[in-house]
């Protein structure tokens, strides 16, 4: 059985006091949650303090990115997997579509970042997803296939088994437009079948695949009920402790 995961991606939101206030309010709201894994990805500046406040709780911490170079070294502005681990995070989001679109990330850099993370015992949450024009032109599966094939190139099955995948159709991120449960399920099933081809049945059956893109308490239930959707990666809906806790409880009580 795959353990469900609800992860929150705060993007470039929250100062340290704002992040700690979120944690203060959020912890008691999810204290009873046992089945669903909960992960929060604060900005780098708040990572350490958020991780400290969440130590020993059922809420884990992720970074929103990681350097492709293992380091240490002369890479101005980069934060290594070892440093992220040191700050108290167990996970790193890699290949988010905003990084691909705005900061020129490629499948090759995603692959390097996955390796850097795994090398420092940091678990990757790898994002894939097609743009609207890809979907309109009937190329959605082809695009996602290419992202997985190149992004997870040359990993062993045991390395691949440490990854969480997030399917985030670019046209659904921050747009208020969610994929229908049917569209999302179809892609999640496709991703699972590709994992089977690349890494075998065990990895395919055990990998958690999250849906992301305008997920909120009002629309997430149908998505989380799909057989191949193991949870959510929530952006805007993770900034408010009560709203994010609602999403967690919807999955928890399923
Ligand atoms: P959104 O973002 O929920 O605000 O659409 C999701 C994401 O980018 O991970």
C-alpha cells in the first residue's frame, strides 16, 4: 500500500515570522493525522527555523530546489543537498515547472539534481507536467514521458524508489483551473506504466504520484479518490494553515 502524501509548496511567500506563525497554527490542526504524510516546503530562508519547530511532529520539511552540484564549491547563490539536509529538511522539490519555465531548468539539470539529492540522503519530489499547447496538440503524454525518461535517466530501481513524483499540468498551476479527476488519473496511470517499463513492477506499484495544480479543499476530493493519485502538491492552498489542514484531512479521512 502506498502511503498518501500531502505536500505544501510555499514558493516565494512568507518571511520567517510569517512561516513560524503558520507552523504554530498548523501543528494542532493536524496532530491527529497518522495515515497521511505531511510535507511543507518553505523558502530557503525559513527552512531551518520551520524544521526546528516541526521536529518530532508528523510534519516534514522540503526545500523548493537543490543545487545540481554536490559541492561544496564556488557556486554563488546555490544551496547544496548537504546544506538542505543540515537545515533539517528530508525532501527537495526538483524540476518544478516554474523553475523549468522561468529559470531554464532542463531534464538534464533535473537528473543532476536528483543525483545530488540522493547522494546527500535527501529524497526528491520530482515535478513533471505538460503545457496547455502540448495538451491541445495531443502531446501531453509524450511530453511527460520525455521528462520522466530524461529526468530519471540512469537511476537504479533502488534510487528511483526514493522519489515521489508530482504531476502538475502547467495550465493548472496558479490558474484556478484544475485538471478533472479523469484527466489526472489518466496521466497518473500513464506515469505508473512508464515507471514499470523503466524500473519494474515494484517501483511502479510503490511510487507515490501526487497531483498538483490549483488543488483546494473544494476540488481536491474527486482527485484524491482516483486509484493512481496518492496525494497532492499544493501551492496557493498551502499558505493558509486552516485551508491546508483541510486538504490533509480530506485525504486522511478517505
Ligand atoms: P497551485 O501550485 O496549487 O498554486 O496551483 C501548485 C504548485 O505549483 O506546486
